[in-house]
């Protein structure tokens, strides 16, 4: 494929179907390059997923059930305080592990974005000569872009949900009277936030690639174009979400089974049943979550390529509109 054909392959107005098919084709055609660029960081990320799963599936249920048992049986204050400390320490460790997972995920995605940026600028995708070339600048911009996107979309929805819960606790009678109206209003507002947040997708890609461009400047430059392509972005996001659900159900099923097995065992012990879990269960849980995390990353990676091609389609559409306006 020559340079001109690759330029047309990215910077070309296309429908959402063409965006999805082109992104998936590009990913599968260059999987070897993508894998060699990111497999080491993906392994580090999946190992962190394994540690997180170990704490969440094995240690956290054990600590919670012990705290519930001591509370129900009226244990002495010293034992109860020690159990509460263990609960907060384990919960804090789990939060730290989740944050580290997100940072490692950003670095891993940054390795893939390095290849995509190379393709965008040089119209080629070369197999890397080294398996250790992480781009921490792109990773950092990915983290910042994710934070800015969360501030504009996820956090407002979380505040709406939190405000509704607080209202139901503070004024239960008033909430019971107006519960339908409040819930409908929250759902409508959440849908509006999601609807107006979809055009941020091309903004995020532009922000990550433009090393000296502030997020608000990237937002002003790309938001209107994304808004005009809103229907296509909506369809792409729905397809990627459905694909992620299918991947989660298939690849992550062993991890979910182990999580439920550990939880059921700890719950049964709360009611006097023997734990009946093999000694190797923690190691099995860690290995299972690690393998599932590694394969899930590469299985859901096409969503990044869909965003990349959606960005190219929107930019080319806006350039065409500008030429026609002149």
C-alpha cells in the first residue's frame, strides 16, 4: 500500500459502518506490530490486574465477612477495631491497585497510540525494532485526557446519582412522593450528558496526538465536528460496548466464576459452614485474573482503532465543509 492510499485510508469521509470495518481491518492487519509494541506493558498491566483481582476476590470478602461476624456476635472492642482497621487497609490497598492498573493501562495504550501517531504523520506503520519503547508523553496525555473527559461526563452523572441517594436518605418521605419524577429527571439528564459527551471522542484523540495543544483548545477545534457526526459516534460506541460485553462474558468468565466461588465460600463460613477452599485458591485466582486481563486488553483494543478512524472521518468531513464554504 503506497502513501497516498494510506492517507485516503485514514483521512476520508466515511459512515460509522466504514469506520468500524476499517478500524477492525487495520487492527487485524497490523496486529503483529501492535502486539510487539505493547505486549510487555500489557503483561505488566495484566499482572497488576491479577493482584487487584486477588485482593478483591480473596482478601476483601474475607475481611468483610469477618467484620460482619464480629459485629453480629458483639465481639469486644479491640477485636472489632482490629477488624475495622483490616477492612480500611484492604480497601485502601484495593483503591491503590486500581489506580496503578489505570496508569499501566494508559502507558500500554500509549504504546499503541505511538504506532497510530506514526501512521498519521508518516502514513506508514513500521514493525518496532525493540519491544521496550514506551511513550510516556502519550501515556501522560492519555491519563490527562481521561481525567478531563471524566470531569465533563462521568463525574456529573455520578454527582446526579449521589445527589439522588442523598436526597432519598435525608428526606425519605418526600423522595417516596416524588421518586418517579426524580428518577425520570436523573435519567434524562444523564442521557443528555452522555449525548453531549460523545463528540469528545475525536477531541480526545486530537488532544493525545497534539503534544502542545491544551485540552480546551482541542475541544473547541473538534467538538462541533464531532457533534455533526453524533449519530455515527453513537452507533460506534454502542457497537464497542456490545463487543466489550461479549468479550467480558467469554474471556473473563473464569475470573468471575472464581470471584463468585470465593464470595460464596466466605458467605457460607459466616453461617457456620466450613470454608472448603483449596490452599492454592489465591494463586489460582491471581493467575486467572492475570491471563484474563491480558487477553481482554487485546480483544477490546479495536475500540481504540475505531476512535482513531472516527477522528480521521470527522477531520476530513470538516475539511470538506471548509473547502465548500470557500
